């Protein structure tokens, strides 16, 4: 077999569909988020504004976070030294897990190397602990959740996105005696919609199911202390397992779950994705803990964040651009074509100093390709006006439909 040709053909397929990605070489400016320097392929440089960072609150630039990381490096060095079971459990990891458990009002928490790993490892492990498990999964759940559910190798049912009627039908048809888990997200990151938390919890109680909630696009950003939508909606106590990330609003890296001690301890003891992975460095744990402590006490950051998102939606909608309906901080603008989506993204970067990545298949269905903007508290009105003007010009230049502009 010609192995190299197979890889070449696979790449050509991506190119032909217009969704081949070229990574932008960016260097963020410390203390000046969302500004960065872009190094072009030819080695020349330009200053740009980043519009698609998951560091939603700019915490990766917070001096308190940086100081905590520097101090941890001075005290403990670089790496953790191994897996948590061998030598990779440091006092920084223990402190961070305590902060996370407190954030979500749970008895315990467990760190993973990323949000992807925490989802995949936890969901795939549940069936080992609960024989005969049936998992009910929202149709738009993240790839990491889908991968974990597949890895569980148990019975699974997919319910239509945010369709609690369909979920209830599937639950009612299942074996009443079988253990059940409803796996869903709070904020769905590509469309910006939010799950009906109370309705999902009510169904879980009615049919004796556990709830598994992915809050990665909500932790830090929703609720009085930043614990997420479950906190905002007053159902935190009814969620059995909360999963989150340290790499978005908290501005660092890592993933976690929070739950009752017995649940966390069982996952810790059974999950391959935890047992066989080197733990995150002490500096990351220290930075994340500092970020969580800060955001617990600074709700004004969340208030400003929501205002900035609403302002951007209003400006883009007023300009007649197709802002997709979103009730969260995420601002998706529909393009509807992979080639056009990448073209607009390239021109924005090259000609306007605006960095936003195209969102194409398989992240979103074909025909719904979009630009996805994540305004932060540091994005000014002037930045938003420059973005709006650039998009208006490109929508005309590229002859893209101005359909369905809706502000949340």
C-alpha cells in the first residue's frame, strides 16, 4: 500500500472542501489583551486584535494569576514529576481541587490535563462503575463527550438538541431499573444557546437518572461566583457531576470534575485518562487557583462581559449582518459556505488586523459555516466599530447574504 498517498489524499479532501486550516503565529501582548503580534509566513509582523480567544475574561493576563505562577515555579520548579498516583500530586493540585469543590458547592473535585480528557475519561468510566448503564446525550454535545460516551460501550440514546420532550420519550421507553445518565452542556459554544437546566433536572428526578453537566463555556462567566449556569439558575445541588475547564474563562489550562466524594473517588480509581497521565505542572495549578479565587469575588467582571457581548450583537445586527440567535456571550455570524468563511477570515487578518478563525465542518454542519466572536471585557467600542465596518465591507465585496440578523 502507498501509505503516503493515503495521507496526501486525506489532506486534499480537506483542501477541496475549503476547510484546510493554517495556524496563525500569534504572540499575545502581556497586559494588553486582546492585542497580539501576528508573524506572517514571510516573517514580517503586524499588530492584530484577537476576536476568538477562549480566554473570555482575559484572566491569562491577570497579574495575580501570573504572580501565582511565577511563585510556584520559584518554589517547586517546572513539571509535576509524574502521574498523580506516583509523584505528581503536589500541594498546588490539592489546593486547586479544594477551590474547585468550593466553587461548585460539591464535596470533592478531580483535576485532569484538559477539559477534553476530563469529559472523555469520566464518561467512558461510568459504565465500568454502573453495569447496564444507559446514557442520554444531547445531539450537540461536544466531541469530547461523544468520544467518552462511545468509549463507555454501553447503551446510548441521542435526544434532539435542547428538546426535553424527546428526552422524556427516550427516558420513558428505557428499562426503569437500568442506571441512567443524562449528559448535556450548559452553554453550547457554536450557537450560543443555553440548556433548560430546571427542565432537565426535573426529568432526571422523574426517571431516576444522574445528571452530567459540561460547564466549560460557562464556568467563570455565569453565576454570582462564576460557578456556571447551574449556579445562576439555582440548580447546582441537583447536578450530580459538573465538568469544567481551566483553559477558558480561568485563563490557564486543565480540566476537572466536581461531585460527591464517593463519585470523585471512584472516577479517580477507575479512569484510565486520569491514572496514566502526568499531572499538570504546579505553576498551572497555582495560576488556576488564583484565577478562581479572583473571579469568585469579582462579579463585576461578569457583568461587564455580558454587556460587551450584548453591545457587539447590537452593533453587528444594526449593520444588517446575519448574527445568529444567541442568549449567551458567544456571537456567531452566519456565512453559510466554507470557502467564503475562510476567505473572509483571511482578509480580516491580512487587511484589517482582525483575527477570527472560520468555524467549518465538522465543528458545525455544512451550510452553517460561521465566524464566531467572543468579546471580552477588554474589547472596546472602537474595536467593535472597526470590526463592524470591516465585516460590512467584506459582506458586500464577497456578495454574502445578509440574512436573519437577530440580537439576543
